[in-house]
């Protein structure tokens, strides 16, 4: 069950930390409740979801006008601050409802034109949904229980069985102007509803106060969790000892081979193999479930639409068979792209066809990414997705959005516009093992590599000093305390690098 972590004292601390201005105090409480949502992975994961609050602020002429503060691009709710909820003049956004259609590009441009501060990040692509709802506070989440419900083949029927008429049901539509209009119409058809279920997507809650909205989000998620018998949180970080992980470094090298560029960094791995994961990988319907898609549309951006599935027999057959498995994945991805790109209204640039997560029988679930942070995100989402699949399939079926809808999300014009922008740090994709990392030279070396994008394993005999060094580095680096003059310890350190990152590229 999801714990309600609201504290009146903490909320008051946030409120009092803001300026005496009432709007700033309301925004501060909005920051507090947003963090509560973002810090529970069974409510939100990795930048998903968005929150908002409507306040009044004076314009340049001293006239009070309504302002919508809504989550901005690039901010995660678990650590959001006030600048991460940029203010937008509300009335021009409400006027947009009179339009029959609005392109994503025109929507983003209109949002930016109505920012109170031109230096603010882009408001969420779901800003108009927040604007079209009349409530002061609005929360949009992707709670694990709701992902189970939203992807059932008869989700609307089950939702009515659980909630009666307390939730409005919104059909699947990609985020943006059309979804905002439909959701507002569903609400206005029955203004007594407590929230909205967005089929194949997630949940909206709303209310007059931040606490009322947060309580509603948690209560609704727990009602659904109770219906499906989901009495434990999703075990994201679980790992067990035992599986032979030696083939992970082989797989990592094979994935690099397919890039066609010997200078291209290899992916970073993040392995999860707790009991829930291993039980899932023993399912007889594993291959079928692997082809169904992801539990929420935005997951596709981090995980691709399906996993690389590696069987025990694939592992036993060795490197050549693993190459064939990867080749089959990439060929399938190219076919998927070519088929759907032909139907697109505008030209699309194919993303790299390599996998972003894997289900490996006997070993676990693997997140993959250009750095440790992205690999962790993919692994977390993969673990959540297999739980949604398992529970959903056992309660009627797991049937997320169609392949075309998945493609439209993955190749959204707003995402395509980001391609080619920015250069990754020079050591992105490199795993660096540094012995003597607790000393002065080791510490400086670790900082030099980590600040240039490397994933570092810090090795030394003094755990406390290692932890102090790690605290000075960006997130995602790891420590391993051992005596490197002991042969078994040295071997264990290399195993640690394989376990947490997939291999070793540089040894200092």
C-alpha cells in the first residue's frame, strides 16, 4: 500500500519559507506536495507526471490576473523547486478551447509567449489540461496500481466496479491540445467526480488545497491496489547473490559492435534481480508479454517499446547466439520504424535501434543507457512495467496502447526536435575502476572522470572515506571497500563493476 506522508508541520515550513506574498506561499505548498508525490516510485517515476496550482498575481499595470504554475520541462517532482513550476498567464490558455485544432508546435509557442518569466523552462505538454480544469490544485500521476487498471481490456468497466461514478473516464489520446479538451469535457459532463482515469495513461486528481489533492491521489491509488491485492511497494532496487553475470560484459560488447562505430561508447547497465523479478522471468507467457508494449506512453522514451529477451539457452550458447538475439531485436526495430514512418504526417529520423532494457532468464532485468542515470531510469521503469504486466495479466489482461500510438509517442515531433542538440561529456559510456580512490590522488582522479560523464567504481580499503569521496561526485557512481592486495578481493571488485555497470573500460 502507498503511505500518505503528508505532514502539516512540514507543509507549514514550506509555506513560511516563502515570501509573505500569498501566491508565493501557495506555490511553496505546491512544491511540498509535488515532492511527496515524486518521492514515492509507486506514484511517479523519473520525471513522469505533473502538478499545478492556480494563483493571482499583478501584471505590469497592477491588475490582478490568474496565473497557472505548472511543472516545467527538465524538472523532476521529487526534487522540484519553485522555478520548476513556471508561471503562465491563465486566461489566454483558456481561450484556446475555442479552437478546433492546435499543433504541438503552436501550443508550445503559445505557452512560451505567456510565461511570466521568459527565462523559465517550457511548461509541461499537459499544461492545457491543467488550465482547462477549474480546480486550484491538480495532480497528474502514473501510480503503479492505476497503470494496471488503465491497461486492462475492460478498464472502464472495472473502474466503475471499483469507484462507481467517482472517476471520469477519458479515452486514450496523446498528450496535448486534443487530450486537454476531451478531459475537460469528461469532467464538465459530471463535475462531481473526484478525479479522472486516463485510459492507457494515468490518473488526475484535483481539489481546493494541496493536501486535499494529495490525499485523493494516495487514497485512489490504494483503493485500486487493494482491489488487485497489491499490498507491497514495487521492489525497485532488489538484488540477490548467485546468478552468473559474466555474460553481461559480453552482451555489452556485442551491443557496442552493432553501433558500427568502434569509437562509440558502450552502454552502461543496471541489473535488478530481486525475487519478484526472478519469479516474473519464470512465467510461461514471458515471450507473449514481452511484445505487448509499455504500461505508459512516456515510458517508451526511456525503454523503447519492448525488451530484449535473452533465454537461458541463449546464454549457454555463447557470444554468437547473443549476437543473433541482438540482431533480431534491431531488425525488428527497423521494420517497426519503417512501417510506421510511412504513415507519419512528416518525415521522421530513426533513433538508434539498440535495446534499452532486457529480460534475461536466470539473471534478471537489465536497464541500459548512455550513462548510469539513464540506465537506472530504464531499470526502474522496467521493474515497474513487469509488475504491471504480471498483475494486469492475472486480472483480465495487460493491453497497453497500440503499436501506432506507441510510435507516435516515441517519434513525437517535440521529441524529434531535440535530436542532435547538445554534446554528451567526453567519458559518457565509460566504466572507470579507480583503486586507492579514498586517497588524495584517487579522489582527484575520480572527480576528473565523473565530471566528464564516466561511471566510476571507487575501490579502497576504508569504506567511510570512500563514502565521503562518493558524496562529492555526481549521482550514479559506486564504491567497493576491499583490500586489492588480496586476489579474491580484486576479482570481486571487477565483478562489482560488471554487476552494476556491465563491464570495465578503464582501470586506474
